[in-house]
C-alpha cells in the first residue's frame, strides 16, 4: 500500500531508506542553511517495524579498534549532549537518556588481552577514558561477577553505555518532516543512469521520479539498491538475537554491557537485564527471515550468563526478538561517500551493528558531501567506497 505520493516529479536529493541513517541524512540536510533543495525519503515500510533501527539494543561506545570509530562515537555523544541541554527548544518531549554504565570487555587469552592493551592506548590518546582491570581489580569492582578464567578487562564509563536511540530516530524524522522533507511508503525497483549519473528512480507502480542526488540508506537491502547501478556492495543481512530477562535476586549496581569471550553480551536494562548473541553459525540470511534458532537461549545463552553471574542461574525469560545487522563482509565498517564513477550516487551502508550510535556523524557527513562536496565536521574519507575497489581494508575488530 502506498502512503502519500511524491509532490514533485524531481528532487534535489532522494534518500532510499527512512530509518535512522536516512532520517539522520534528511535532518542534517534540512537543518543546513546552505541547502534549500527538495528532499524525498522513500521507504518500503514507514512503520520501520522490521528495520535494524527498531530492533537494536541501542548502545553507544568508544571501545573500538579503529580510531575513526572512536571519533564518530565521540561526535554522537557530544551531539546528544547538545540536544539535551536545550531539548525543549529542539522539539524533544524529554531528554535523550544516556546511561553511562559502559562496556566491559573480557579477555581470557593473552592474544585477546594484548588487543585490549593496544585498543586502550589508542582510545585514550583520543580522550576516551578507557581503563584496564586485572582479575583482582575486576573482582573488586564487580564482586557479583566470576572472573576466574579472565586475564584482563577493559571498561569505560565516559559517554558509553545505553542511550534512547528510538527517541533520537524520532527526533531526526520529525524535524525533517517539519522542515519540508517528504516521506513516502513505496519501493524503488530500478535506477536509471544517463551520462554516467543517476537520473531517475522507478517506483513499484512504474512512476518515474528524477533527482540530482541519490542516497542509498537501504540497510540490509543496500546491496540490492547498489546492483541497480551495476555496483557489487559487500553488505548482507546477518541475524542477531536479543533476550530480556528477570532475575529472582537483585544486584546492588548496574551491570555494564559485558562482552563475554563466548560471544554472548549482557547488560542491565532498567530493572531487568538484556542479553544478545549471534547464531551458532553466522551466515547471510533472507531479509524477511526473523526466525530464532531453536533452543539457543537454553543451550547457549543461559549457561554463559549463569557461569558469569551466579544469581543468573535463577532467571526468567520475559521477551525476545530477532534483528538483522547490515553486515559489511569486507571489513565490518561503514561505507560512506559517492560512487567513484557515478558521482551523484551516495552510499551510507554496512554498519555491521553500530549504525544507531554512528548516525549523527554519518548523517552530517553525507549532507556535507552533497552540499559542499567534502567532509567538513569530521573527516570520514577513510570509510569511503573507494577502499573496497582498492582492496584496502579498514578492519574493525571490535564487532559484537
């Protein structure tokens, strides 16, 4: 079913995908006084029920292995802080909650510990505040947790933990709409090139809409959109499982987002707790597949939780869901910027699970490329598509 129809036959910018990346892009375009063009956002489902945005665990961290990702998260935290200082003026109903209980990375091998050492040095050189804990120090800081098999931990509570990503998404979208950006529910089935540039998008009913610039924010369908301009984008849908549970006994402090060596992660979630993991075999799936792996909670997740925190031996599962990463198989990092040959076709794809926290920097970055033909606020050039063509990986090792 179509919701609304385009008001115009031609737009300065068409954005395919209206979830967090598409709406962040629309926000920064509409907010920039140097841009007075018309913007259209097209999404197959304006409820966004099955988007990665709606099914995220909504966290933010500076504990990455690549400096650019630390800088991106710092920008996002600063952006949220600026919004919160005068949230009513910006049209927010309340402040965007940022709960700084931090991430806690656990290393149970020398190799993993060496990675934490190296990451901490790099992160702190950028002002992150990450600190390392050996076994005794970790046990003192988190006495309810079992560190018997752990050699080293890495923790940071500066602009790191949970934040209300859904409220941020709604803010981006509502601001864009109130400043003239159109959103329609429809599907792009083809992109027409003329003279080496994007000229037209074709909607499902055959309607043709012209544009000066086209932005691919299609999430797990990014590869499909890129194929329409004869580009092979290394992005695919990968399943991730989330579980909300209650504990019979309570803890006297919040549990940071703990990254267990098993691949399970868990954290406090209000009065409850949240855990997550990937499937036993992490492979590409159909974008419509939201089925859960049989017995994964009982066989994989719960035993890890009970081993790490003894009171989690007595817990009750109260909710679960399945979401998708738009997974960049090349180097697990964002792909941003214009196509090297098709200069008005822009990528904003492949976030591999950390897109929500990166949306402010990415939305601003893509808007600057469109308006000024350069990054002005934060140099994101190391993440441009050209690295894929040159086979030059910017490998992010800290993927959850």
